[in-house]
């Protein structure tokens, strides 16, 4: 399948937005609420990078398709907050991935390091759940997925070098 990462990217956007609508929040020790679905979002950032390798800058259109489908499949309030967070953080992720001329593993890592906190802050803020602990927890969980993929790709790059 020629567009497997693009299709996966769109599907993950929809799946994560739907999950945010149905999976209950967890209370952190400081009393703030945290969405455990955030653990999966780090993989969305990484899959976006692979989708961009398939379709170039049209990856932004794929993001819009995923967000549009989410609006009808998930809670519209969550989908709107997600759309705003995705739009801004994915643009950050896209810019870092596009304009750095580093190896793939480094572009994945750098774009996730910048995009994940932006996404967390915007999403939580729009849902009125904004707190330093919430941003830290969401960002850390998103970066877990990105770091795992970074490590795998980096090892493959080192093996091929």
C-alpha cells in the first residue's frame, strides 16, 4: 500500500480523538486531571513524520481530513480542542521536520520535542484542564512514543552507516 502511513496517520487522529471522548480522566497527585489517552499521541507525531515522507507537504491536508472525520466521530468539543492543538503543534512538528536537514531519527526526535508540549498546553487549555502537572504528564507520555521510535530508527541508521 503506497499511502500506508498517511492512512494510519488519519486513522490515529480519529482514534485518539474518539478515545479522548470515551476514556475517563485520571486524577494526578496534585489534583489535576490527566487523559491517559495522551500516551498514544506521541505515536501520532511520529506517524505524521512518516506520512510526510510519503506525501510531502500534503500531510497537512491529511491532518485536516483526520480532524474533520473526528468532529463527527468524537465529542465535537474534544474534536475542536484537538483540532486547534493538532493544527498548531503539527505545524511546529512539520516545520522542524521539513527544515532541519538532519537524519530521520533526529528530525523525529526534535519535531516531537517541540510539538508535544505545544499540543499538550493548547489541548488542556481549551478543555479547561490546564496545569503545569497536566502539561508535564501529557508531554512526557507523548514523548515516550516518540523516543521509542527515535531509538529504533537511530539504531537502524547506525547499522546502515
